[in-house]
């Protein structure tokens, strides 16, 4: 009984020390993950029980960003996307694809920020704004490259699709090589 009482006291003390910036970052994680889940899953699946389950999946990364919950939420989002496009024959719209990808990336980068911010950290708002601006630049660049690759895919029918696939693979291999070189350089 004493162990339970001590845990409750520790939890109460931690709750009293929570500062606003880490709390807002975690709320941003929840909203971003929920937005991505709602975009990815087919509307036909939405019932009260399914929405509750998706809300729980969105809460988990915000509560424990250092654990495996961000990966779990990303996998559930991708699974919903695959289910919607393959199982429910929802056509793949470029805007929806870009929005889900942006939500996945933003949730990932916010989880990385939340993982290094203690609950009671006093954070300069400029830090969060710089973090979000860098994430916005990455998402914008990714969207531009995605639109260009989609445009390349439409040129020439099947050959254009193959060219876009090869170009996408070359970009992925090039970025992987660049990251590997950067890691070895340090």
C-alpha cells in the first residue's frame, strides 16, 4: 500500500510541475496523429468504437513519445491508408497522400522533440517555432518532389510511371547514401 501511495504522490508532484511548452508539443502530437488517422482510414469504417480506438492510438504517442507508440501510430496510419485504397477501393488522391505523409512526418518530428523535453522544462518559444519551421521546410520540399514525381508518372503512360518509380528509387538511394556518409564522417 505504501508503494501505491508513493506513486500517487510522485504523480501528483509531477503534474504540478508540468510547464506549458512540453504540454503543447504533446497536444500537437495528439492532434497531428489523429488528423493523419482520420485522413488515412476509410469513412465507411468510422463508428463510435472505431473512433474511440483511433483516439486511443493518437493519445499514446503524446503520452509516451520515447516508447514504441509513435511507430505503432505510424503503422496504424499506413495500415488504414492501405486498407482504404486496397480494401475499400478509394482512389488515391494526391492531396490526401501528401496530407497523410505530412501528418506522419510532423508527428514523428514532434515526438522527437517531446522525447527530449522533460515535462517541467522551461522552453523558449523560439525553439519550438524553429523546430516547426524546419519541419515545414522539409514537408514543403517533400511535397514539391512528390508532385514532380507524380507529374513524371503521368507523362508517357506506363513508361512515365516506370520513370517516376526509378526516379523515386534513385532519390531514396541517394538520400540513404548521403545519410550514411554523414554518419561515417562524424
